[in-house]
């Protein structure tokens, strides 16, 4: 039986064989369980906020969602979002019993809160005497659910906010069995819970710039000179260097607030250098690197190794099979590790079986590779060799389907359509490999790619890229004294120029090709150049 007594709720239960009676607070105020204040600046999260509000609405069609799990990478603003929502719905009167909050510190090994300790803290905050709190997890969980039932039967609806969870086992004992009590959970991982998942992404460019301006304006006033129109471009660049990560944006804003003479363009100059950016995104106890470190330390050895190697790929994304070659793993193992990194929000999946990294995470992963113990330089070099040669090998196999006189290599690509699909998806990576390979003593990779991709780039009318890669190959061949392939690259360059409508440049490149072929003494090469045949 439960009754209201002197403004509280009467709670009676049998604990460890003894009857106890406690008066619970009728309303759990934020100070009681340490609910932090919400940030006064909340920008760019309107859609996510509305989705969470709808899940908590008392008159929600179909009933309230029991658990809403907000997941995202470190520093993306998960806690900020749920705190904003918690304070908002509390003020709207949706939860007359109040809000219970706990930070589980799941990714900090020194401060991690176990489910047992979280339950003990909540029960103590609600007035359960310490001697009546069971010592074991199951006993505490049972008592906790009895307490929650007391609130729901008295129409004192509660909201639970469980922040910074690292695993299912850390949060499961805290979840109510009563569907009338909703829960907001945040984690850097996609947890296997019976929950509605809300994946939080980084902010867009405009919202990022607005965050900088609003934080500075809130602290220094709207008349702050650095908020005027002539500084907007520099603030926009700063927002871009933060790559939409709210933690980085707020650190940058705080740095500008700290020093009124620090100009946005000066700070942007310092952050532009990639090797110094993570160090620059630091202020007192807040640091992007520290937040990323906690996520990295949570990885297994194989997961951490693949995470460190991924920045070696020079393009913006990488396919599962390419990652397998990079890490020298069977494809199924690479797929499993990439899925693990995706659950940890350390990579994204912009398209099926293609993986990408946030710009700042990419810098962090590369930094970890440079500072990891033992033969990291050799490991990086070997991984790059494997990846670049895989791209060259696959491009060569795909190109056999496009060359009329070639025998199509059907083991890797079953059809011309499959070959073209692969070349379309990997073209940006192939161009990036061609641009980067000479710096890592792989000049032949650039030359071979240039000669391999001619038919494809002609077919897809990618004349600009064709001119770039053919020009680079011609210069490299000349530098290493490979006259035959210098002429072949010049021949392809002439065709690229001609198809692009640059006729004088085409004539000059064709003349150079014929001259070199003539010097080599093989008239067949000269005839092929005269016919304008693409060299492979």
C-alpha cells in the first residue's frame, strides 16, 4: 500500500527479511541526483531534439518509448542533447516526479561507475537508509524497481537519464520494468538494447559557425567585435577545421573568449596544420584528444590496429575488401572489425561496405600509429604497399573489360558492369593513390595507374583527371628515364587533351610521343601514336 504523507510518498517493503518504511520525496529535484544544467547555447539539433521529445510525450501515439538510446562519437554532443531535453520536458510538467540522472563514466577506467554503485547512489538520494540497501546487484535492482513502482502508482511520473554508458551490462540493471517510466541513455557505442536508436551526427557548416558565434555572443555580448560581418569568414573556416564536432567548436569558442585580442584568422592559421590541430583543440580540462583517447583505449588489440591503419588510405572512404588488404586480413575478419568500429562510432558507413572517418578522428588515428610502440613505421609502410598495390591490381583487372583487344579478367569482375561499378566507386581513391605514391617511393604505381585508367577515363569523360594523371606519369617517366612509357603517357595525354577540346596541347603532346617513339626505333609505336590509340 502506498499513500502520500507530508508531501512525500510512503514506501513500504520487505528488504532482507525486514519490514522498512520510508518517505520518498514527492518530486526529485535536479540537485538531488546531480542533474547538470543545460547549456544556454543549443543550435543545430532541432530535428534530434524533436524526435526525443516525441518519444517522451505523455500522449504519444502508440505509447511512450521505454528507452531512447542516443549514440555517437566522442564529443558529438550526446549529453548536451539529453540534458537539454530533460530540462525542457521537466519545465513542461511532463514528469511531476522529476528526473533522475547518473553519469556512468563508461569510457574512463578511473571513474567508471558500476551498475551496483549507480543503484546505491540513486537509492540513497531517494532516502533509502544505507543499511537497508542490499549488497548484491540483483537485490538492489529489485528494490530499485519497487521504488519506481511507488512513483508510478502515485502518478508521479519519472524520467531516467543514464549518461555515458559503455556496455549493455552497465545499464541493464538500471532499466525499469514498468513501461510508464521512460529512459534516455547515451553511449559512444550502438548498444544492443530494446530501445529506439537516435544516431547523432556532427553539425553542418552553418550550424557549426552559429555555435561559435552564439557561445561567444552569450559570454561576451552581441556587440563583440569578432562577431561582426568582417570576421564571419574566419569563423566559418574555424568551424570547418573543427569538422562539425561540438566539443571542438566549444573549445575554440572558449579560446576566443579567453583572449579578446585573439583574432579568429590567427587561431585558424594555427589549427590549419594537421600535425598541430589536436593539440590546438585543448583548453584546461577539455581536449578533443583526451575524449578520443578514452574511446581508443576501449578497443581490442585487433580493433585498435585497424583503426590506426585506416588513415593510410588516401581517399575519403575505403571499401571492406580494400581494408582487408590494408590490414592483411581475410575479408570476413576485416568486415567484423569494421562493424565493431562502426558500433563504437569511430567510423561511419556512408554507403554499403564503404567506411569513412571523421576528420579529427582520422588525425587521432594517424597520431596513434606514429606513437604506438615497436615497428610502427615499418607496419605503416608495409600496409601502404599492400593497399596501393591492391588498388593497382584491381584497376588493371577491371580495365581488361574495357579494352577491346584484351582478354577480360573474369575471376575478380564477372562482367563489364561489375568492373565499371568498381572503377566508379574507387576512382577518387585511385586518383589519390596516384598523387601520393611517388612520395612513398612507389613511382611505378602512379605510372601504371595512369596507363591503366586511360580507357575508363575516356569512357566516363573524366578528361580533367585524365590530364592530371597522364601529365604526372609523363613527368615521372622522364625523371626515371623510362622513355617507352614516357611516350605512352604522352600519347594518352594527347588523346585526353583532344577529347577535352584543347587541340594545341593535344598536338604538342602527340608530337612529343611520336618523337620519343621514333627515337626508340620501333615504327609500330609511331603508327599507334598516329592513330590516336590509348596506351595501356
